[in-house]
C-alpha cells in the first residue's frame, strides 16, 4: 500500500503540531480514517491461478467497486 505521503504528513501535522516520540494510537486512527490517494499492490502466490481468472474476479469484485466509487473516471487504470 502506497499513500500520498505529503497529504498524510499535512493531516498528521494538523492534528499533532508537535510529534510525539513514539507513534500513538490516535495517529494510526487518524491515518486510517482519512482519505488519501493510494496505490495498492497485491501479490498472490498460488500455482493453480491463471491471469484470466484473476482478471475476471477483479472485474466482478474490486474492479466493479472502484468503478462505482470513481464514477468510471479511471477506466484506463482498471484494464
């Protein structure tokens, strides 16, 4: 999972102007509950898996959800 670190830093600094020595649960909660642009990299190691099966399941599951959320603005990223 790769998130927009600049935006994440801005959000954290707005809530925590002085950073604590150790990360606190509130910081984790803030990051998890905030909206950031992100890239998700999924690695699956399974011998019987085919690319066509993965693509079909992605299109009907996660891909369909992303299309619904983005209003199909990012169609080229899903193909």
